[in-house]
C-alpha cells in the first residue's frame, strides 16, 4: 500500500479523506500484527502529513478459510486492537469503522474459548461471506459503507 500511495492517493486532486481497508491478506500471508501496525502507522503518518483524514476499517474474520489458523486470527484480533487505538481528533483526524462488528457473527461450531467469529452468511442482505470465508460480498461492503458518517467528514469528502 505504501508503494502505491503517490499513484492511488496523493495523485487525486483535492483528496481529503482516505479509507484504509488493508491488512487481512497480509496477515493470512504470514505477517504479524506488529508488521501490519508498523505499516499502517507509517501510512497514517504520511497521510496526516499531507493533511488527509484517515479512516481505518477493522479486519473482518477469516474463520473457515484453511490458512486462517488460530495464530493468524490472533494477529487479526491484535491488529484490530491497534486500529481501534488510533483515534485522533487533532486535524486531520484519524478514526475507524468497526467492520468486524458489522459483518461478523459467532461461529457456533467453534470450540475456541471465546468462540471464533466468522463472516455472516444469512440470506440477502446479510450474506456477507463470498464463499471463501475471507472476501466479502457486495452486501458485506454495502453494510460497512452504510456505517460511515459522511456528514461528519465535511463537504466534498
């Protein structure tokens, strides 16, 4: 994400806010919460330095995906703790949307204590699991986007 910052973000004229939804794929690929927190922190600092508001989304569950081991899920949970600790009301602000809370349900088949979370897979519009237990459906993304308080972001966000 840092290598694409110029092209994907700073190149956009008048950009005021960036939503960061990164990290789950990196954790599944073997990076830990410390790696992800360092990278997200660097991104946050660079965006704030350019006067851009930052909104993180928490990482959604991956229970049921073969590469999502207990250690991977713990890194996801620890990364979410890092994300929720980033709230900063100085301008430009840093905040988060709790995507996990929006699309996750308790996996009643889980033997973990506490029971693991998984993506909700009820019928539309609550069918958030695309089938691979990692990627969201359009309904999942819509549910998360509905959680954004666009009025609080100001005009032309």
